């Protein structure tokens, strides 16, 4: 468990957070949310000691180990497996199988594990750093945007890995679905304060919205009362017989807290310009073939026709050709075989991770937007800059001083300035925060033109994809249908570990009907054993918490009796001390009841799943 007390941090004129505190309790998996630039990564760096707060402190127990994935690459071993084994605790130095399991989950093949770390791309090298941290089994695991360097199959693996993480976790990610599936608590940096709640991001943002609505209603009500008091004072100040009432109102006015109107928080708010299109198809790719290495063809005999207005997502493991295919469709690469035919009315707009290199360092953000299209004047450019969160003087910042995320927003801004009817997007959410990703999703959903997008964000896949281009098992296929249908048809081959209880029960019922009674008893006994293993630790935790509550309630009863004696004796010092003890004891009881509620909910949820699975065998 770690705790932060009275933390404050500022850079130049910007305050990130002011006098904040929070705790990460045992076994909590906490999602950290907040807008870009509001201090999420800074807070992580402060926890691991790479940044220092301006005031306040972070209290970390002695011997408490933290695992933080650093971007710095410093490999000393000859093989990926050897490098990964450096992360193992001293007592597990020979347990290479643990490292192999994690490396495989992160996309390394058995052959890859025997290669040098320096033979891999930067993304895979960061994965190796992640593997070293995971196998080190830290008390607190800190992950900052891990999905940025993972592909969809690795994301699904690490999601399952983290759900069963036995220690504490602090996670930053723009992928709302990924976060919500993992976390037990959500903590947000909002208006320079930190707030933590039990539950997912939906519950957190609903609570924030409710609190701000209550604040605004209270502020308006207080403002109305203030005006009424001020009017009374003005009207009756000169009347001698009412001087007492007037003075009373003046004192009331002095005591009234004046609440400031909440500042409107900037957010991405945009829509893409649509170039009208008439035709049966936007583009057709016929028998495409491409390779960077003549001995290893990356794309072979690929054919697809893109219809007007449809949304197509390209999915699959990294390094298999997704971005290459997007570049072929965009025309920035030429196919080795086959051809791409575009309708004469097709006007494409392209967003690639490498496109930021096309920005001119000497230009300002505003100048880059103005240069995007002929009809963009300064006012319109400023409007787009504002939509991309470059308001006021920020629009005059030079490209050379921008961060990678800011440059990506400039590229999106240039797309907004250009009328198009085909968007070709390569991982557009990587440098956006959660709120900005939501805004992009809404903009793409309402765009009238066609969209082809490479993404591993499952929220985008579920919400947008009408067809899929899937890189899987060394081949490419066009899947007619959305992402949910793809998963239901077998998906990535890992769906058995994410089946709902109902689907799992159905599967067991169908399989059970084919088994004899001896095998059924064996299966049933296996489920009972599995349930015992799953619920045993929870039962112990529940018992521990219940005992803690019982002990503190007995202590509270004793303290109340002592308080009565001290009150009768008029012992002020003793009353003060006992009062503090009572307050502490009541807080501990409240905290334990919250923990008990969470444990009981988890116990009931798991038990219900096993009961449903057991009911299958009663019906056969």
C-alpha cells in the first residue's frame, strides 16, 4: 500500500495538482484518468522517484517493490530470453518458463526468444522491458499507455494477465474498454485535484458530472441569496431602527463563501469535412502483392473493393503488414504485383504515425493549418486550432517545440481542414487522451465518407467496423461483418477464456450431453475443486475483515464507556484523547465495511458463475 499526502506540483505557470492525497490499497487495480498535460505521467514518475513534488510526500512502506516500464533501452544479454530472465526475483532465477510464458503472450515466438534484443523494432524492445517488469512480480505495477506498443492479440493477453494480477496496479491508457475490464477503482486528475472511486470510468465520469451539477446549482443558489442580502443592506442601511438587522445581514454576508464559476474545460470537438461523392466504389485493390524482402512476401494476392461511406478496420498482430497495406491503399507505396484503382471522384485524407515528419519545424501550428487547403483563412485556421486544443497563443507555437502527441493533433487538424471522402487512418488514438478518443470516435461515426483504419482499440472496433481486413496466421482475409460477429465466429482463438458464464454453461451442457456418467462426475468434481481454489482465498479475506470489524466494534463500545466516565469527571484532556480514538476507530470500521462489501460482491459473482456451471450437470 502507498499513500500520497498534500501533494502539489507545478511547471512554470501551470499547476498540475494542488494539495492532493490518495491511497492505493492492497490488491487494488487503479485506472488513472485525466486529460493530456494534466499530470498523469508526472504523478507516476513522482511515485517511482523520477520527479519530486513541490510540496507533500508519497509514503512507501519499507521493502515495497515497484515495477515501472521505462522507454530507455539498455540490454546486456545475448538473447531475448536471457534478457527477460534478468527480471526474475532472486529466488526464481532458474524459472525460465515463467519468462517464456510472458514473452509468448507479448508476441515473441520461440525462435524470437533466442535472437538478440537489438534485432527487434523499438516497439518489441519496449515489450521486452515490459516482460522484465511483469516477471519481477513487483508489489505495485505502474503502466503508462501499454497498448501503444502492443498489438491486439498481445493486448487481449495482457488484459487477462492483469485481471488476475495479485498485487497493486496503477494503469494509464486511452483505451476505455481495456481499462474498464481490468480496474477495480478509477482515480482521476480533475481541476487540479485527485479523486478516487470504486468502479470503472463510466461510474467515475458520472460522479464527476453529478458533483459539478450540484456545485453549479449550489453556486447559483448562493449567488441569489447573496444578492437578496445585499439588497436588504442597501435598502435599510439608513434606517436607525433596523440597524441591528442590517449589521446581522452584513455579518452573514461576510461569512458566505463565494463560489467561483467552474472554468470550462477544453476538449477536442471536431468533425471532418466531407467532399461529396457519387459512385459505386471508392477504390478497388486487385491481386495485390508486396514485400520489402524478396524472400518474404508480406502481402500476397489481396483483393478488396471499398464502397462509399463504409467503415473498414484493419486488425492483426504487429509486423504482419497492416500499416503497409494502408500505405498501399493511400498510394505512398507501390505494389509489386496487382493494381489499385481509385474512382476519379475519390479524395483521400491520410493519417500515419510517420506523417508528422512532413510538418515544417519553422512553421507555427496556425500556419500549418492554413497551408492545408486553399479556402482556409486565418479565422478558420484558428477555429481548427481551438478544436485541436491549440487555443490563443498556443496556436503560435512552432512545430519544432511540440511533443509527439501535439504533432499528432496538428496532423488531425490538417485533415479537418481538407474536404475528403476517404479517410485512411493508422492508429489515430495513440497520442490522444480518453476524452479526445471519444470525440474522435464520434467524428468518425458521423463522417459521411468511407473510413479505412488500422486500430487495436476494441471500443472503436465494436462501435465502427462494418467489415474487417484481418491479418491472421500468415494470411489476409476480408471478413464480412462487425467485430462482435468476428469474435463469435472464433475471433483470435482465445475466446474460451473470456466466455460469459451463460456461454460457458451452454458449452459445457453441449459437451456434457456427449459424455458418460463417469466422465460427468469427473467434470463435476473438477468444477467443485476449481470453485474451492477460487473462493478459498476470498473466504479467508472475508473472515479476516469480519474479525477486524468485530474487534473494532468491541473497542468502540469500550471507548464510549470511557468517554462517559471522562465526561462525568470533566476531564477535558482525557475527553479529547478518547474522542480522537473514537473517530479513528469509526473510520477503520467504515473502511473495513467498504472492503467487506467489495469482497462479498466478488465472492457472490464468482460463486454464481460456478453455480451456473454446476447446474448444467443437473440438467443432463
